[in-house]
C-alpha cells in the first residue's frame, strides 16, 4: 500500500507489512494510507466477505487476494453498485494484477470510497417474454424474485441465449430452459448428473434446456433431453446442437463423461482456475446484492 514517507515519496507495503502499533484506519484519518484502512475499504466494497478474516493492520495473504479481486474487477466488469444499491455503468480500466496496493490502485479505491460505490459482477436479467423461441420449462425456478419469465446469467452468456433463440427459429424448434445461474450453497433438484464443484452454472455461463417442436408445454413437448444427444444429421435437434457447439462455441454436456445432455455452457477453463474464481466471486456477490435491491442486476442489452 502506498504511504507518504517523510521524504514525500510513496512507498509500497508488500505482503507481511503492517501498520505497526499505531496503525490508523481510513475512518480515523479520512485517507487510505494504512493497511487497516485499506482492509476496511476492501470490506466495504465487497472484495472481502464477512467469512473471510484478515489480520488487522497486516498485509496478509487474504488481503492480497482481495486486492487482486479488485484489480481483476477494475478491468473486467463494466459497472459498479451505487450508494442506492442500483447498477451503475462504468468504463473498465486496467490495473496491474499483482496484488500490490500501489498508487494507481489506491486512486481507484479512493474514487469508490468517495462515491460510496461497491464492486459488483457481470450478471444480467434476461426476459423470456422477449424471446420468441425460448421460455421457462415447467420446473424452472426463478432465482431473483418470483417472476418465472426472468432469467439471470452472465452478460456474455446472454448473447449466447439470444443467438440460441434465433437459431431455434431458423431450425423450427423451441427452447425450454430448466436452469441458468446457480446460487452457491443452494440444493440442485432434477440434475441429470451430480453438480460439479466448479460448474459453469455458478458463474452464470451455462444453460440446461430441452427442445420441443411446439411452443407450448404438453405431455410430449418438450422432448427428453436425450433427444438432443441422439439427434441424427439433418434433423432440427441436430442442427441446433451443432450450431451451439460450432457457431456459439459452447461445450455440450452430451459429450461429457458422465453425459449431461440438457447442458450447454461457455465455461471458464480450467474450472477452478484463478480466472474462474474471479468470475465466481463477483457474480455470486452480484446476486447477493440483488437480494437487497433487484436493480443491482441490469436488464440484458
């Protein structure tokens, strides 16, 4: 962390540095020139969660993790949560992903403190009502409020869903969504295979679906998800499956071992990598913010 030494030149506090016995907090000084002050601000903006402990006044390993989260967020998320709890668009900016709270990092953090902004994620709300060939399936459960015609997914994956909707119209099929975003810690019902620890659903970049030949739900529509896997060349289900794989660059769960035929995703590979964990952290944070104010998650554009 940058502090102003007697010479007036900034110094950097690295891992293991501390405030010393007289370390001051941002609340005491109005600035961020102490490790404890930095930790308080990381906690306030959401980079440190309540169950994540740091040694107050010491730039420990958990503090470094939180700094790296902010550095990744600064470049990767085009928004923040305002003081009112609503999503506020912002222009991403590059910060070195080095875990060091240097001058540029502190300037970024100061801007957030002055405006009372918080970190957020890349989740968006997608309206099934606006998609002519896609709708919630009979067992679909809304994760945000009670409106079953609203889905939640990662911003990038919302474009995949829109393209799936267009492809379904081209191929003469209808898409019935079983699940999109999955909340960490919530039980999964109706899963074809045991949920993966590093599931793409947990970062909002997956969909479980079934296909039908009609737009309404009935005894024989949609068909079982295995019909997607067994579809032969030239048939509408085959065309949809291969379009999702080849044109939309989705992984198809029917190719997995064990097979998961309802599943399509744009996973962050490898699952559990640092990049995956960054996506997981901010999108799960974003969901929790939306439980306080649904406006924290914007509508897909």
